[in-house]
């Protein structure tokens, strides 16, 4: 099978490309990435000479490029996205462009030029909004709380509509918070690790009681691959690991692994529209497609901290004052 993977130089995308090529000797990947924020060519240095892997620098919003490539592939895995809520508050426009219009460009290319191609849309649990109690199922209506999640929800609606109207073979995955190697330092876990290593104050939004369900990126990659192979057309599959933990708890775990004092923790103003809790029911994916998590949260967190300790050369160029800022949504402008 030949895949077009979008955003393959980002955190989840690079881990997915590496996973697919290691697990499927007969697969080929064309990776399209514009190398924007969050992408790094160094993420896939280890496979760039693999004959099954081709990299193309390009934007998924470019219909000429996508129309040309879509003829060559059996399936598209759309991972390309602007993903950071804080940046979406500062500059919502790029999220609409990349997340919504980028997905629309892929759908149009498949509709017009390769109707048999399968599309797997990698989405997010944030489209559901906050879960004050219980867990979201795939039948829960979207209720996004910020421009990032709104742009992803809109993209999901286009994907489902193209299945119903045009008969496209599409599926959607909606996953909880990921962590692991190659994650940009603007996200909670790597930001905490790096600021801790530098003995800088570690910011916690509000009271730190916001709850997320964390999944190791390797488990997410396996879930994507499972849905790609076995998922039914027009279906949504939630992906979760059952590791619900508050932000303050996970920061304290990281500080302990770094052997740093909890006095580094500092509480800062909460960001606008900050959802209190996310929780997904992924029983559909488990019962229908046979997927289960394999990675222990505690061991995976420990190995993630260790990876950042051993790969300072990778994250140092990203660890700018802007990326590590305690309240990035207050910076203004759209340049970061």
C-alpha cells in the first residue's frame, strides 16, 4: 500500500511514519509537510534514506500539488494540523486555513481525481468540548470551545459530508492528549521538562485541576494504523488510554523524575476557554477493531523525560522565550 501522509515531520506524523515503515515492509510513504511550526526535518533523519519513503516539501492547501500526488496513492492519512490551543487564541486564521481548508483540499482531490483512495482524518477529542462528567462517545455532538477545536470540528464535518454526499471512503480518529519523543516544547509535558531542566518557574494554568487523558504516541500510531486497515467508511473512532490525570499531578510527576523541587511550580492566569476535563470512551475501537493500548503511562512518561534529557540538541532550537512563555496567548500578533 502506498500512503500519502500529511504533516509527517511533526510530532505525531513523524512517529507514525516511523511506526508504519517498521511494521509494514510492503508499505510506501509520501510525506508532505510545509515545515511550519512544530515540524522538523530532523524528526525523520533515521528513515530519510529508506527507499520506501519520499519527502515533499509542500502545503496541503495547494490543490495543484495534492491533485498531482493523489493519483499515486491508495490512501491519505491527514495528520497535518495547527494544534496548539494557545496559538489559536492569538491567531485563529492559520487554524482555519490549515486545519479546515487543508482537509477540504484533500477531499476535493480525492473526489475529483482518485475516488477509490481512502482518507483517514486524524482529529482530536477537543472537538467534543469539556466533559464535566462521564466520557464522550462517537455519537456525542461536537461542541468546540476554542478556535483550534472549532477548526478541527469543521474539518470533521466536511469529511463526513463527503462520505454521505460523494461516497468517499473516509474514517475519523479522535484522540486524547499525546506525549512522547519529538513533541514541540510549547506543549505541557516537554515545556515542563525543559523549564525544569533550566530551573525556570513551571507555569500551571489556573488551579492546575484541569484533567486530561494522556496516551503515549506509539499507542496512538498503532490506533491510526488499525483504523486505516480495518475501519469502516463513514465511521468515527475515539482513541484513549484511560490515564486521566490533572495538570498539577502530571507536572509534579515530571518534577520528581527530574529530581527538582516543587517550589518551581507557579500558578498563572488561566487561558480563555480552557476546558476543565476531557474524557473519551474508546470501547468501539477496542471491541470492533481489536485495538488496545500497550504502553504503561508511568514507564512511558519516564522514557519521555529520559528522551528529552538525552536529546537536548533536538529541542534547543525550539526552546525560545516565545515557545516556553508561561502565558503564550497574551503575546499578541500571529508571528509565533
